[in-house]
């Protein structure tokens, strides 16, 4: 390591000397040009700056020489540190190579063999040779394996849940299609019932597929965000007006404290507010109150949706943002939920570096607040 440091210092010194020589050469060329121009009687035009230079005589050259000398000294002092900074990546590479060179080649072969026998997707896959010298490398490899396994489990669970969710509306549509084929031609009641059911299930399946595609694009980084200054109060006012029109059977209230600006993707954040409102509507009854609110929380802009519906069980609170999770599975088909709305809201808020604050009590109601980052001045 000491030899490496000596080499790096030597290289840094050579680089610095090169920069000093180059700077000195530039100064000499500049002095030569000034000298020629100040003594050139053949110039067809006058240059006032050079006339003033000539009138100053030797004093001007003394000032110029002193300034150049100071710059060369500064170059010498600063240049070495600059050279060391430029060589830091090479120095780190050299240190890493030296650390690897300390390993016994036989031990590295054992580690390679151990890696070759591991199945990355096996739940308990781990690399272990029992050698202390390779424990650091083994820990890094096992950490990578654990992340790969968890990602694979999440993907498998997502595909399985999506398949299950799509199977239900498809089965309903197929059942009603069979019923229409048997009796729908002769019975108008059966015909109308079948058409209505097929339309309902088709709309449910379309919504589910759209949400699945949104999450899939999000996981692959293809959902683009367009940030702008958005007035959250105005946005919640718009959501309030449209919600009151769509669901007049609920009692709607809005509480705001004036304009409140946040830097966000307007469409995405509005989608989040609509998801929270849709969730509140599902778990409240006719005449129940739903309140939309904007306020400042911990110095940050915040909007929230509060209802006095059935509430959420305490043991379910930590899972409500999981994909396909439903706090009340028995009511899921009745309410028409897909179990993906809050997952989408979570994805959007996290991409905005915000977070949720959820408060809920059974038979009392639920309040879900979205807190966004503070607006930068």
C-alpha cells in the first residue's frame, strides 16, 4: 500500500509539473505577443490599450511578471491536490485489486464452485464456504440473492393474484353468456339481466386490467412524471364538485384554508385523491359524510379524505396498501373493488417522495392523509 501511495504521489507530481510548464509556456507566448505589438510601428491602426502600456514602460512589465509569478506559484500549490482528486478513481481501483490479490486462488475457486451450486430462486439459497477471508464477499452475494428471491416472490404472487382476479369476471361473463344462449332469446327478463351482468363484469375487468398495466409500467419505470406547481386546494375543490355530482346520496363536505401549492404531477396526484374518495364511497352508506380537506401538516402541504364508514381493523392497517389486499373480502364483489386502488395511490405518492398518514377505527370511520414534500422557495 505504501508503494502504491508513493507511485500515486509521483504521478501527481509529474502531472503538476506538466501543468506548470504548460502555464509558463502560455505566459511566455503572451509576453512575446505583447512585446511585438507594443513595438510594431507597422500597425495600420492605433490600439489605445497598447499606447498606455508603452507609456508605463518597465513598470508595466514588472506588474505583468509579478502577476504571472504569483499564478505559477498558485498553480504549483493547487495543481498537486487537483491531480490527486483526478486520480482518486484509479487509486480506489488499485486498492480493490490489492485486496483481491491477497486471496488465495484456491479459496476463490472454492467460492466460485459454491456459487455455481446455488439455485438463485431457491428460498434458502445461500453461499457459504466456511472461510473467514471470503466472508465479506459471501455476505454481499447472499444479500443480492435475498433481494432477487424477494423480488421473484413478489412477482409470482402478483401474477397469481392477477390471474385469480381476472378469473372471476371471466367466469361470470361465461356463465351469463351460456344462460343467454339457452333462454335469452325467448325470455326478455333473462336477456336484460344477462346483458346488464355482462356489461358490469366487463367494466370491472377493464378497470382491473388498466390498473394492472399501470402498476406494470410503474415497476418497469415507464410511467413518466411531469412536475409543476399545483394548487392542492383548487384540485380538491374540483374532486369535491365531481364527487358530489356522481354520488349525491352521500353527504359531502370540503374544508380548506386557502391556496396551497405543491410541486407534483397534477394528473397523478388528482388520481390519488379520486382513489381515496372512491375508497371512502365504497365503505360508507347513503347519508354518510365524506370530508375532503387541505391543510399544512408538519410544515408540508397535505390533502386528506375522511369518512364515517365501517372503518378498518387495526390488524389490517399495515396491509391496506398491499396489492389485491381487501380489509373486508366479503364485501369486495359488492363494492366492485379490485384491491389495487390504494396500491396505485401508494406508488404515486412514493414517487413524489411523500407519505401517508392513516387513522381508522371500526364503526367510526377512516381518515387517509397524503403529505407531500415542502415547497422549495
